[in-house]
């Protein structure tokens, strides 16, 4: 049973436009959410996070939105750049991080076309 | 400090052999995690340490797997009697207890191929 779901395996966007990556979760005990970016042959790189007490967090071109009632979060990238092409993973943790482990989705491959 | 490092980056072994991987975390981080990633999946948690104490193990960590962090710095992950199903990317991550402790920083991974 997948607790973190990324239902779109891939997304293609034109350079300069907005990329929206979606993530759904089922466990209401999750209280911290993260997005990671992964290039081939590299480990995941931390991108942005959000605590469950917030509904939005912004860092430069990247904004994460959290809708707790819908158990849904999204990552917006504006404007998208070719260098953003990578696999994006949504991850969640619970119990204020005391459990230690992150639960990851399967990832969405983003392609930004020049 | 340049981040989390893992060694080796690639390992090819024959079924039944033992393999050991090493992870060096970011120096000031006291938490260290091991994950496994297979094709088309996200990373799956295996185990984690806080300092030298192993605090949690996933049910994915069969008795053929053992992890250590003897001095609270680097860690090793050993797989005994490897099977073809063990072929995967093994990722190590670290974090600092306290502020933003959920933000785990990953190494480049060790890709294991069992033939």
C-alpha cells in the first residue's frame, strides 16, 4: 500500500512556462513534506520542504503548496528551465521526524523543452 | 565538507558473495540513513542511526543485511550471500537532529549488480 503517490510518471513543459508536479498521501500522521530532484547517476538532491502547519513555502522559482484536507501537495516551478529536467520525488515523514525515515513516491520525470 | 560520500560507486558481484558498502556523512550530522532504490521506484528506507545507535530497521532489511556505525561517524552496509533481487542502488543520507532534521542529504549511491 503506497502511502505517498505521484500519479504522473512524466511531464513535459516548454521553457519559461510553469511546471506543476503533484503528490498525494494517505497517512494523516505525516507532518513534514519534502521534494527532491534527481539527475541520472546521482543521489536525490533536497529541493524544498513544508511543515504541516503551513500551506505554502516559497524558495526562488520553487513553491510548494500543501492542502491537508485533500492530503495533496504540489510543487510549482516558475519559470521552468531546461536544467530543471530531472526526476522529482515527493517524500513525507511523520511524528516530527522522530521516526527517522522518509516515505517516497515513485517520482515524476520532468522534461523542460527549449 | 563536500557532502555525503559513498564508496564504491559501482559493484558487480556474483550471487552468493558478500559485499560491503561504506558511507561517510556530512561531518556535523549525527543521523545517518540507508535506503535502497530500484528502477521505477522511489528510495525505500532500510535503516537509520543516531550517532552509533541503530534506531530503526525496515522489514526490507532481511537477516542477510547488517549495518554498523561503530564510532558515530561513517557507516557500513553489508549484504551476505547476495541474491539477484539485491541488485539496486543503495543510497546513504544524513541529517542533523534539531532544526530541519527531516531534511536528509543524500550521497551519490552505490549501484550493486548481482550476476
